[in-house]
């Protein structure tokens, strides 16, 4: 396995030596759900910038594996990373988690594959879990909370592409899947709480997050690339989304911690819109030796509509077929001075990391070149 280079995991164009500053030294940031794909990258970049990081885990035993994983890229993880057991469905642990923290990044939220059977449980975990975190943060008088929402909370209402922070998903629309509802309702609950209490809150709304995985566990978004690269799909629907690199999303969260203009703002971070067929073409260009595993044809809309009656994955996208779901990140560029790396690099780095970690078998292909993310 070839590890990604140390500096390659920095926000693009930045060296770690320049990132460590007097402001961040000895300040502790709580990162909720630190075992998650995005949260792990957030923790890594915080450590590289000189912060101390406390991560919440549902089982304290998971902490050692995360520390070992991050220490491969940042030795400070051995000393400056700690863990507290806390669950979004329980009050236990949250007061201890936020104690002596200067900032909180709330990235924990359930993201199930497909269409969950119990949408009420999903929504309650996301919304009530968010309020548990915010109540604890407010009581502890943290300087700011940065919350991870999603364009799932912006792109599925009456707005039109490119979607902006002014748009909200209509939770009463047939387009609103249980996951979209959970992200929308939890973000709205967070804004209501902040307004009622005066909590300093900023919200980051990422598009579909791809990019290099740091360990053998990955979320639903990277799972799509895994399915494509392992030949699970014979065809693909006429469905698309904006993509963004996980390293750049982590960077946006950290910038939002201290940028004065980010206070009280929701901020979309996303890149170019890809139809699935274009994403597959990008994979084929970078990894020609995997072409036989990649789907060649698009599935007619009528077939997806029929499948939606029995297939949870089809049900999730059936109302978004042929819909332009592109977004604008102009606000992030303006108030965070945020920039993202090329979308093709994001897609390539995601797939290459799956190959390097042995999550996509290479036993029947040869000649694939290892590309290191820059």
C-alpha cells in the first residue's frame, strides 16, 4: 500500500509550517463523530495546524484505531488527540466532551445508504443530537460552533440551479428523502437554537464529498465510487451531483471557526456538477485498466421509476432524475477565502485511495499508475 504524501493532505497550496500559529496553539477543538470520513480529515488538519483535538466516539475502544491512523500523517496525534464517549441519542458524555474546548465542530450525523425504513428515528437522531451538542456548547461558553449540514438542505425545494444559501429543501415535498429531511430539520433546529440563545454558529453545507480515505472505513458517498470500481452496476441512471474534495471541506470548516464574517452564516462548499456518466468517464480516463468493471450505459428513467417501488437506492434518486443540482460556492470564496482543487483530482484521489488500501482489488488488472493527491 502506498500512503498519501504528508503535505498532500494539506489544503491545496499550503504548507504545514505556515499553518501552525500562535492562535491555534493549546486551543482545544471538539470534533463530534470523529470516526467519520469528513471528521477524520477535519481532525487531521486541526492537529497539523497546532490545535488539540478531542473527538467524540460512540465506543471509546474506537479511539486507539483513529489515533494510530492519524499518527501516520501527523505525529502530534499521539499527544494532542483525545476521545470522549458520547452518542447523539443520549445526554451522557456531552458535558465532559465540551469541557475546556474553545470551539466545536459538529460533524456527526447519520447518513444511511439507501432509503431507511424508519425515517422518524433518523430525523430524531440528527435533530435531537444536534441540540444536545449545541446545548452543551452553549453551557460551556465555547467561542463558536461550526456545524456540518449539507446541500441536502438546500437543493430539494422550489429553487433552481445553481442553488445558493438562500434555498431550502421542502420537507413536505416528494423529493425530500428521509436523509434530506434529517439534514434540513437539524439545521433549522440549530439556527433556531442559536437565535434563541445567542450562540455563535456557522454552518457548512457541502456537496457530495469525495477524496482520499484515510482508513478502511468510508461513508456513503465514497461507497458509490467503490461500487462503480468493483463492477456492481451494469448501468447508471440519469442522475448527477456537485462534487467536492474532503480535504477542501475540512479546510472550510476550520476557516469558519475563526473568520469573523462566518458568524451566523450558512455556507455552501461544492464544485462542478457531474452526471454519473461523466463521473464514470473520468474514472475510465484515470484508470483505464478498470474499464471492464465500469458501467457503459444509462438506465432509462422508466426502469428507475419501476425499480423505486422495491429498491431503496432507486427510491432515493427517483425524483431527481435529469435534474440539474449544481450549486454556487461564491459565498465561501468571498467570506472564507476558500478555494477547491480540481474536481477530477477529487474523483481520482478517492478511487486511488480505495485501490491503495486494497478496498478495490487489482488482481485482474495491471499497469494502473499510483497518483498521489497534491
